[in-house]
């Protein structure tokens, strides 16, 4: 779906939980990190839900079942049911089931979430390339997944078994930092076999389709921390997105975002769901963009930020407009350094 190129963050006179009927929320880096709730996440989501917004938790992490994720969210203070959770395991299981007969054997390289999703689609999980699988499904298996599982995956793919991946995220947030994700494990198999899997997770269409089928959302808002999965997936699906700065994306990366990676809205954390979004206006005098007392423009490929606004986030929004409106693909992360330093980033 072709989308117009976004050159500035969008305004919203309504709070986002009023403007959209469903929040499609990423989990790692948005709701929690390392299993613990991110600051302001619980109270923001409970308030949005109580005001009538549906919350759907959409994750590329195929390790856990929807029941386990819902139990975790409920334990953190955000009551959730399994039907509120959509995983890349479910998306890839549907993709496989559309290409194989009912009962077909699928070699599983991953965790329980992937096995359960395959069974729900009438497929039979197996553990060995010698079990005559009709396909191989690879998903995140957690930090303790044995190397032998990747060896088994390599054997199967080298024999010509069709290869499916739940998602291609190279990294995953953890309580101790950024860890290798399923995409890193996929790369191991790709290097060994020279082949490429069919993938289902964000930002690819199978995941968006799975989410809409399961939620029935009419005015969805994608909420995420990653430009290359959450925001790109929203762009590809033709829906708006909110980037929160609680996960892997830095302000400098946001300013350098290519057109398909630019969110409609940007905020520090999930409190952004509960507030209107300010207008970023073109400033005729300077040729730049202003928001909340800040004015940003590009001069000789360098971002310049002027003014004394009270809210640094408004300065970032103005900088986004200046960077995204620049000819070509915008400005580089290095070109944004001085301007961001003024905002404390």
C-alpha cells in the first residue's frame, strides 16, 4: 500500500486514546523490559482501557504462548486475556497452514509459543530433521536455546525443507541491555545454507493481517519502540503509529528515519496515549518548523535548534519536521548531534 511521505509529526486535538479505537501495542521495550513494567506503562494502559480504548498486545517474540503473556501482563497490573495477545508465532502458523495440508509435520526450532500456535492450526510439531517434516518453523527460543537446535535447522533447510521464520528481528531488549533476537539465529541458518525463509512477523503483511483478523480494529494505532518493525509495519499497513522512546530507538535514529520508518506521533512513553499531540507548524520567517517554543531548521546539512521551549519533546518534534523535510532521505545521525545536545539527548 503506497503511503504519502510524512515530513513532520502529526497533530491530534484529541488524546490518542480517544482518536483511535484500538492500540496495537508492542511489548518488549514498550510495555516492559526484562520482564518488568516500564515506568508509567501500567497506569497509562489501565487509564486508556477504562476510557474505552481496546488494548491488543502484538509481539514478534514467538517464545511464549498468549496465555503466558496475558498472565504476565495481569501480574504486572495490566489485566489481559489470551485473546488480547497476538504473536508472530500465530502469524507464521497461519502462513504455514495455508501452504500445507492439515496434520503436516513441522520441525520446530523455538519455544512453546510456536508449538502451541502450530497445533492450533492443525499442524504437528516435530523435533528432528529426520522426522520427515514438511516444513521448518523458526522462532525465538530464549537465551538458553541449545546450539544443537540451529544445527538441526541447518540440516532440514539443506535437505530442501521449506523454511519459515516467525520474525527477523536481529535484537531484542532485555533487562540487562540489547540481546540477539530471532533474526540473529535466522542469519546463522542462512549463512550455512545460503537460503532465505518466508517470514511472518512485523513489519511484514502476515503479521498485520493476523492482528486485524484477531482484533477487528477499525481505527488502530500501532504503538512501538522500533522503526524497522513497529513503525514500518504500520506504514506498510496504512495505519498511524506512535513511537515511544523507551526501547531501542534513539532520538538521533528517529531524526535520520527513512520515509517508511517515520511515525505519526512521538512521545517519551505510554503517557503519550492519554494526551493530545501538538502541531508542528512551518515557520515562514526562518524557513524551519516550530513546536512549543522551539524552532528547528537545516543549515548546510546540519540541524539547528533555536528558542527556549519548556518541553524538550516539542523540540524533538520540530527537529523531526526539519530533518524529514530535507531533500533526499533527510539528515544523518551525526548531523543531529548538536541540536539534540540542547535537549539533553
